[in-house]
C-alpha cells in the first residue's frame, strides 16, 4: 500500500516538470478548472487527496458533547477523469479510496502505520467507483453534475475495528460556481444527493459481518456546501467554507446531522500541477456524531 502511494506521488511530481512557459493560458488551473468546469476531449485530471480526521469529542444520542478516547480516520481519495466529448460536456472517470483508522486513544499520526488488528487499528483499499461528469446546459458552463457508484471491495471481517461503510453508495453531486470582482472572487456551491444501499444492521449475521459498518445502510446522505475564494494572484487562492450535512433514515433506524466550518488555500505549482491544503472543524452534531477536526492535503494534475 505504501509503495502505491509513493508511485502516485512520484508521477504527480514528474508532471510538475511541465513549465508554465510551455503554453499560453489566460487563467491558471485553480481559477479555470473548478469542480463545475469539465475537461476538453483528451484532457486528463488526476487528483490525489488526503484527509486526516481526528476526534476526542462526540455527541451523545442527542446533541450534548461528551469526551471519548481519541479516534483517527485517514482517507486517501484518488480521482482520475478524462474528457471524451468534442464539446467538453462529458467526462468519465474512476475513483478509489484507501483508509486507515485507529481507536482507543492512539496518536493521530499512528494511522500512517497502516496496521490491521482485531482491537484498535484497521486499514486497506475500501471502495472503487466508476463515475461520469456532464454539463446539462451548454449555456451554463459552470454548472455540472457528477454521478458515481461506490462499491465496497474490502473483506467483511466480524468483530474487527470499523474501516468503512458496508454499503453500495450511489452519489450525485451538483456543482455551480461564479467568479466576480474582476476575477478576484469566486463563490462555489455544491449539493450532494447520496443513497446507501444494503441490509439493516440488525438483520446482518453477527458471525460473518461487522455490524457497525452497516450503520448508514438504507439512508439518504444530503450535504450542502459553499466556498468563498479570494485570488491574491492568478496562481494562488485562499478560501473559507461551510457545510451542513444530513444522514436521513430511510429504513435503518439511524439518522445524524452535523455542521462543519473550515478554511484553506491552493497554489499553482506549474501549468500542470497544483497543491491544496485545508482545515475543517465540526462545530455541531446530533446522535453520536464526532466533533473533531479534519486536516487535508491534495495534489491535482491537469494535462
């Protein structure tokens, strides 16, 4: 697993060898290629995004905060897309995720040991998702839709620590952004609509299933997100963001919600490669929702 991560990083930094002088562009990629903007035919977009969520607080069955032993959740999400239409209105792609979690008070950085045991650590390649992006209206180039189906591909291990949701997850994302103020400001909005398929957790056989990984089955995942970005230069941006998320019970007798606030920045390292970092904090939640912090670092190559 570590070798795979190193190979992807090396590939990304090799792509950085393309200089900014190789072509004349009106905008940098961080200005032009927001999630709302689709690729031209033959273009490629590779995003290598890492996030570490760590928590020492959680809500009880209501919204009251309680202290817990530290829990840590690392996620690497790799997205690969390419443009396939001459009018730049259809992209196809593949997404896969690697996760590593630790429990019981372990330090936040111990997730990077990628351990597996039956007590307080678990890791592995968890999901694989074919994906398609499309622009439904040619007159609105900065509105797009991405729909993906995530398949859990990790082994179902009874009594093991939690790794990921045990459900087929169909997610559709709606993106829109608008630049204003002489190209110095940008507002980006996202609405997601996701459905978690699968049996109820109480119906799973405890002898061959990790029941805790079925908590979200038969539920609707509904986040609303907004980002406000400022561009100090054409190669850099800083942003603040907020998100309100609901997990709506559709048959599994479990529902949650949370509010998250954050900030971050992006920098265009070259014509091909940019880097992104951000910090988020869950400030409110309900029904055993963690109240932790997320630290993220990503690399994105467009060529």
